[in-house]
C-alpha cells in the first residue's frame, strides 16, 4: 500500500489561497502548475473538491480560465509578430497559433469558440412541421429519383 500523498498542509480551505491560485491561472498557468508553485497550496484532488463543493471557488476558477483565454489571444498576436519579424518559421508559427486558438476556444467557448447556429423555424417563423400531401403519381415519380 503506497504512502498517502503529502498534503502540504493545504487540505484546510482558505479563500486567500484560492484567489492566489486563480491569479496564477489567470496569468496563463495551468492549474496543476499553479498548485505546484507553493507548498501551502493544496494537492490537485483537494483543489477539485474545493471547486466542486464551493460555488464561489468554482466561479472564481471559471472566471480565471476565461481571463486566461485573453492571455492566449495575446500569445497569438506575439507569435504573429515573430513570424512577421522572421524570428519564427511560419510553419512553426502556424502550429503555435492553431494550438492557441484551440485552447482559447476550450477555455472560453462563448467568446473564442466557433459559433454554430441552427435555425429550425419554417418560413413562417414557427416550428410546426410542414405537411405536404402527395398524389400517388407524385409519390411514384419522387421514388423513381
């Protein structure tokens, strides 16, 4: 049986710690990287429990992730400048930009995701099914095609 993980004295909830962690995420760090920066921060499973059990923590984290997507947008701009300046190969720049775009869309789909709109209304603006009555001859003709 493996030894229990070192909880780094962080299993006790502390909102100040939550705000510090969210600020690290907001600045571009992954949650696991942010948690590893100080021994006072909780282990990942503890963080998950805090987030799941406390709506304020959950909302702070979601806001931090959304803010992080703006950082990704800035990284895209920096990468494009590097390609324009010739300090970055265009193919490498493309890989970086495509990856960053994907990440931004995952972090904040409402702002950076691909918008897809399905319009299920009829020409009269209703959702009623359009019923067409075919004669036997029309049906046979349609089935031939």
